[in-house]
């Protein structure tokens, strides 16, 4: 109640238009800084999430697959698409020197189902040899997957216990994964036994691009971790030279495109934040200077009534800080209202891994944005407050200043 | 002269945005290849229907009615309908399978934000009209 009746608050209430304009300005500034920072953090969190799920040094795919424009997103992020190579290639790769861990994966894209017009990527792995997907799935589902058990990505509107039908085969949802910010969120994971049954069913129904393939005799890609004492380049070259019609790719190279795009977007956002913030401080500085000039006589009267120069400077400073605090809270509220519900749309528009940070990180970002906003307001008003503290009341009342 | 309250006018605008936006702006997923509709279409229809009723009620409250008690009753009903609109996408009526589909990424958040604002302004309108009624 004391604050509500204080002179700075009453001054702000007394000039609603001026207060509203200053409030709007600080709201927009905080929205830019908070929203921009949260975007950059989310992009970096998304990239980190993708990197942490790579798990393999080398990925081997059939040579024809390298002509697919979205190969990187199929194998790294779970976008829809599939290709196969003979199982004997897997055996040949496994016999190459320097192989530490090796595991095969199987891909299949589901046909459009009744509930949605988009197909889902189904990724199969061998539970006995897998070292990339299993550690991640174990965080959500500690047991071994049984035949026709599936684990669904976070963005699929299916829940544990539901039944999903792919190519006429009913699959039981055993677990739902944590969000990754990549296309893995809309993928389905299962063991090799189940995916082979699904591939067979797709072939039987004449819905597979690869006619007459034997699911037991093919794999989609091979993931490799290099053994100690060997370099990734050595093993990579060995596979590319000795195994025909396949392409071995270093996974780090595949992610570099995503990383470069992310870095470019993060730079643009950072530049935008800096420009808007500098422009904002200049506008606030001008706004406060004009406001103080307008109110010179008001300050002179207050001086005559006994207010010290220090008190007047403090009053102007308090008004500015109150506006900045309120504006920053509104800006943050608006930022959260846009970014939280529309994060899926932003991810689609950017076409990059996008994962909102944890609540703790978001709270830190919020506090930092409030501090930056209030501090900027303080800096912008400090010149005006200093001028008031040096003001000569007599000259102002005589109209000479 | 009849006094027009700002929250009432904002409610008219928001109801119109909800009603028209659901059909023409932030609509749900389009029809399937076979011409049939997905589950989210019915959520869109439900929100559209609620939006029409909210628009009619908010216009009545703003421009036609004079009694403070009636207006505060309408404001309360608008709040209830906003809560219902908030619950329609993916709660009362399920949306599509993947959350990166349009109904999840565009329609649901847009309906959610507008409904929250309508809820807030309805409560504000209720308070204003109660006050207006007690003053007369």
C-alpha cells in the first residue's frame, strides 16, 4: 500500500499515456532479449540433444542411399525414408580391421494411417548389439522389448498401453520417450524381430518400394564405433575401399551442416538482440530526457516545497525502474506465451533441432532478462537524474532554463 | 448515454478472432487424400461453434444490454465457454497422431492463447459490471 501511494507511482498514474508508451517500449525490448536468448538456448539444446544421440563414429549406408537429399535427417534425426542392403555387406564390414562395436539398424516408413495423413518412421535395432538407441530408450523403459512392442517418440499422440497398427500389424506401445527436439520425436522404435515382421507385411501388401525383399537378409544401415588403437579415418577408408556398393560416413561430418545452420541463425538472432537493445536504450534515454525537460517546473516546485535534489533524482530513478520492471515482466510473459505453445511451429519453420531448455535454465534466463531490462532503464535515466540533481530552481521558475 | 467498457469491446474482438481464425487462419489439418476428415477437424468445428456463441453473447453484452446484473451473468458464461474452448483441442476431442501436425502446432496453441485472454477479460468484465451494478 505504501508503494501504491508513493510519489513515483502517483506520477506514473497521473500521466497514463506517457507511462503506457514507456511500458510498451520496455516490454518490446525485454521480449526481444528474452525471446531471442531463449531461441538461441533452445537451438543449442536441440543440437546437444542430437549430438548426444549420435553415439557412433561411423555410419555405413547403401551407396544408392547417398543420392537421397534427406539422408542426414533419415539416419540422424529419424525423418521418414528407407533403403536396404544385403546382410552379407554387414558381415563384410564386421570383418574389417579396427571395428570396436557394430550394430545394424532397419528403417521402414509407415503408410498414412486413419488418424493422420503423415507417415511415421519406424526404426528397428538389434537389442543384442545396439549401442546407440538402447541407452536412450532405457531411460524411459528399462525392460527388454518383446515382439510387437514399440517405443514411441514424444511428439506422437500415443500413450503407453495404446495399440498402433502398421501395415495391418498391431503393435503395443510399451513406452514413450523424452523429447529430443528432432524428428526422432515422431519416430517409432522397435526390435529387429518386430520390424522384420512389419517389412514383410509391407512387402506382402505390395506397399514397399523395394519389391520382393527378404527382411531376414537385409539391413538399412550399419553403425560402428572404432576400436582403440585405430583412427576413424583409417576404418572409414578401409570400409570404403574393401566393401563394394556401400558408403561409410563419419557421423560428425553429417551433423556439421546442422551445426553450421544453427550457428548462422544464432549469430543473426544475437545481432538482432544487440541492435534492438542499443536502439532501445537510445530511445529510452531520449524519452526520459524529454520527460524530465517537460517536468522541470514540477521539479522546481517540489524543490521549493522542501524536496532535496537527491530526493528528486531518486524519484525519477524510481519511476524509470518501476516502468522497466513492469515492462520486463510483461515482455517475459508475452515471450513465454508465444514460445511455449508455438515451439513446435518454430521447430518446423527453422527445420533445425529445437528443444526448450529445462525449467531451471528458463528461470535463470527470466531473471537475467529482468535484470538487463531494469539495468538498461537505470542507465538510460541516470543522465536525466544527474541533471535534476544539478538543477537551479530559481532559473527554471524565471523561465531562463 | 450507454457506457461501453473496454473489456467488453476486447471480448467482442477476441471472440471474432477465435471464430473466424479457427476457420480461416489457424485452422486444423486439411482433408485426407480420400476426402475424409481427420479427428482434429471435429475439434475445429467445436471451437468454431463455441466462437460463434461467444461472439453473439459479447456483442449483446457490449452494445445491446443495459442491466449490469445481466451483463455480469453473460461475462461469467463467456468465461465458462472460454474454459470449454481451451479444453476442446486434444482433451475433449483428440487431435492428430503427430504433434508436429498443423492441428497441434498451430490450431491448439492459438486457441489456447485466445481462450486464456477471453477467460481473463471475461473475469475483468464480470468485475466491472458487478461494480457498475452496485453503483446504480
